[in-house]
């Protein structure tokens, strides 16, 4: 459908328009974008409730008359050799339904040739030292590819606000830093991680897991919660019972790491085993590992493989005295 013929659905009426080409997207944005009330949610597709929470947050921000764009693009630049680019799930028809139900107006789902005319770009955004730690150390070049496509999509969708999940904490930190350092006129908004009832963080890659592998994968969230709950028990504090988006005060970096490591070591002996990539306790501003004397906000992050599937997760903490 031509963007000239497209009319936005009435409030409360699920509908979404699919655009494949940047020229059509540009025409639609020129016609329907509301100054100050335009948002984007960037995805690689295979949408689930975690993505839906981002779309709902974007809709809440811009209001019923604002414009919410969801991008669906499996970006080849952020996949390394031997990673799952070819088998990454592509479920566009289902994605359109999820996007519409959650409140999106537009889905932009370009082909690689549309995003990168003439092949891979010669000029890219570099993540620098901040992108060489944790995920960057395990996946060299991943964050350069991610930032390059995010920068391009910010230009193409022209939002006032862009919404990213806190599950990809290092990615969120890098996008925020890019927007600040390169003066992108957009607010980068983090949305709390959505979890299954058993604690497993929602991920498009969860569908790769067998039943036994999923049981092992639960050790990721259990380890994070164990670290998070290593509070000042000596002072008589019991379980806080806080929501995940609330910062929980913990005793010390050493206590956090030790409690999480116990769970991960046990999971390494399961069948199938959990193969740890990294466990880190990082400063969320630059993703450097915090020292034993550190106080303030921190991110406890973990990455591991179960079978052929690599998963990441994290929780936010406050280390030291109450704020």
C-alpha cells in the first residue's frame, strides 16, 4: 500500500503498515510523523513479549496520536564467523501481529540490500574500548556492526525517542554513549527485562533450547538473583522482594561475584552443562569491571552457552550504603 493511501488506525484499533523500502518509509514519516511524538523500537524480528513491552512503552510515551515505528532487520554486520546469522529466526508475519497488537503504526523491514546498497559499508561507527569488554571481547566487531545499523536506523526513522531493552545492557550503554558523543537528537530509553515465570529472560534465541537445555539455562537468572540477593544479611536484612527494575542494595562486589559463581559452578556440572563465557560486575557508565571498593550502581552480567545456544542476562544493583 502506498503511504499516500495509508491512514492510521483509530485509537484502540490494532493495525500496522509494512514498508520494505526507505523511500516509502520516508514518505510515510513525512506525512504522518507528529513533531515531538515519534518513537522507534529496533529489533531483529522473532518478536516476543519483551519486544512488545518496548512497543507499549513507546506508545505510552508518544500517546495515541503519536507515531511508533518498529524496525525488523537481521543485521549481518553484528554477526561474526560461526554465529547464527543463517539460522536466526525470521517470522515476519507473526512479527506484524505482535507489533500491531502492542501499538505500533509502522514496521520497517528492509532487505540487506536496502540497508547496505552496494554491499557492506566502508565507513562504520566504532564502539572503541567500551565495546571491547564482555560481549565485545567474546564477539569482536559485534558492537561496531550494531552501532552502525542503529545510527542508520535513527537517521531513517527520525525519532524523538528510541526504546531498547535492559537485557542487552552493554548495547544500551553503548547506544546512549553514541547518541551523546555524536549529538544524535534522540532520547535513548531503557525498558526493564521481561522474564518467563521461571525467571528465564525472554530472548528470540530461547526457541533453540531443548527442554533439558532450558532447565540448565535457568542457572543464568538464578546466578544473577543469587548475586543480587547477597545483601547485608549480617545486619539482619531479609529478602527485599523488590521488582527487578528497582536497585537493590548489596554488601560488596566480592559478595556479589561469589554468590553468583556458586550457582554457575553447579550448572557447569549439569547435563547438558552450562559453559560460562563471562561473569562481570560492571560500571553501567562505561562497562569497566568494578573494583572491590566500588560503591554505586552496577550491572551484574553473565553470558554462557547451553548446547549450541548462547544466552546473555543481567540485573542492576546498588553496591554500598543506601543512596
